[in-house]
């Protein structure tokens, strides 16, 4: 127990840093980058072993143990310090021909192992525990310096690629390793060397964290690009090719029979396309009146394709509010395409708005085919856009949608929009806050 307390007293900095690393790794090990935590545990084990080996020399001297134990202690020290630098190189750098890089380490291990027989190539201990360096005494240091230089070169390459976070961390790691080796080579107190190595491991942890940050940032950028692509695809999906072709066919026939009617239809058709294509930023809002213009353009085109089949009834009690663009239009499209058109008879779509104490209510009702609410997931396939509209209404305005339908009787979609957010002023406030103005 006394020896253990003495070890902790002399190596408390090393132990604290290593325990800190273990805690950090334990907390973050579920991260994708930290699937490589086994590497960190290897380095922690080597550092702990080094601290014990360095401490063992003091015990050997104090209790006048067999001086041959110092040979084994020296051999392990000369093995482990270059090995630590080599592992840092392997773990942090995208090195090629890794086997060739291990050759200096292997040669060093062979030479220092031979000295167990007393050849004095690198080290030798006398019976009085005094140390003597051989002609190759600096070889382990040179091997370690070789790996440190390679890490330094790699760190500068990373900095040259504008990856500053990883490059700076690696450069700092090189500096710490260099200091530890200078201390070791010039017979500074060996007790500080494991502490410095434990600091290097901590730096390696932050190196992995930098990788995680960069990859997460790249994934975020890619997800944002994918979101933009999906929004464009959604908008293009809303403009059905069949719908476009059908309207163009109607316009073509009108050009021969009723040119003035064709011009009128082209105006509505271009307005419909413009509103759909311009709707790229789904965080913007449009006035309800503007939204109704999009609805009118779409309904007009449908009436030209299916004369006397569609009736629109409006009961607009309030119109001074804002709404996500194409939201009402999307529901009206669903009402006509998936409700009224399926009956083969004339149908009615009723659009109404009413002001309540807390909400503005927008209601779109049709007397079409209807459907079983429990059998539909609103996934954009059977009833295009309902789920998308609900998500946007909730995300932008904090509103909600309620869908009621009965087979054979029709469908009612109701928007509930909080009055305090219906004018869109909160968006301007958020933008000012984000810019600090």
C-alpha cells in the first residue's frame, strides 16, 4: 500500500490526465469518429506501463535489487518511447507503406534486446546500478525523432490544405513529443515523461474531435444541399407533367378556335407556373390574398380542362394574414384531383376563413370521393403535399392541420394559425436577432 501511494504521489499528474481521457472517451464513444477508441486505450495502457517502469528504477535502487533488472527496465523504455511516437504517426497520419515505416522500430527493438547479454551497443548497467551508454545510445532517440518529424511534415501538409483545426492540433502534438524527447535525452527527471505522453494522448483525443467536427460540418452542408434538392423536386413534383401537357393541349386547341380565350388561359398558366417555381425558400410567407391568386390560377386551368365539373365557393371573413406559399393551393389541388375528379360528377370546393380569439382558421372543404383517414399516412403519394403543408405550417407559424374525411361524402382540411404569428412579424425579429441588429 505504501508503494502504491508513493507511485500515485509521484505520478498524480499522469494519472489525472489519463483518467480525464478515459472519462471523455466514455462519454463520446458512441460517436462515429470515436469508434476508434481502442487506439486511445492502447496509448493509455502504454503510458501507464511507462510510468510504472520509470518508477520501478527507484524501487530497484532503494531496495538494492539485482542490477540485471535495470537491463530489462532500460530495454522496455527504449522499446516503448519510439513505439509511442510510431503509434501516434500510424493513428494520425494517412501514411503509405506502413510496414516500411515500422522497420526502424523493429531494428531498435532488436538492438536494445541484444544488450540484455551485455554487448553495450546502447546501454549497460554496472553492479553498483550505475548507467553507461554505448556507441548507439542515441539510436532510440533518433528513431523516435524520425517519427516525430514525419508527423510534423504531415501537420504542415494539412495546414496547407486549409484544414487548420487538425493541422494546429497535430503541430502542437509534435511540439509536446519533441519536448518529452529532449527531456529524456538530456537526463531530465523521467517522472515527467509519462505526463507529457498523457498530454499527447489528450491532444490526440482533440484531434479525433476535430475530425468529428469537420465531418459533421460536411454532413450538415450536404444535408442542406439535399434539402434544397428535395424542395426543388417537391415543387417540380407538384407541377405534374400530365397537368402541364394537358393544359398545353387545351391552349393549342384554343389558339385555332378561340384565340382570345387562349391568351387568357396562357396568362393564368404562366401565373400558376411562376408561383410554383418561385417558391424555393419555404421559410418565407405570402399574404393570404397572394395565395388565393395561386389558387385562382390553378382552378381556372382545371375549369378549362373540365368545363362544368368544378365549382369554387369562397367565404372569406378575414384575409389580412400571411401563410406559407402554396399551402392552400396544394390542398385545393388534392381536393380536385383526388376527390372531385374521382366521382365523375360536378363537385364543389369551399374555401373559408374565420377569426377566433386565438387562431385564424382556414377551411378547405370538398364533396368529393373522400377517404379512410386511418388508412392514409399522408406521405405525399396518395394525397400529395398534405404532410408537407402540415410540417411547414407547424415549423414556420406554429400552426396545425386537422383532416376530416368520410368515404362518399368528401374531405375537410382545417388550418389553425396562431394569431400572434399570422402576420409574419416574428420572422423579421428572428432575422434581426441572428444578425445582431
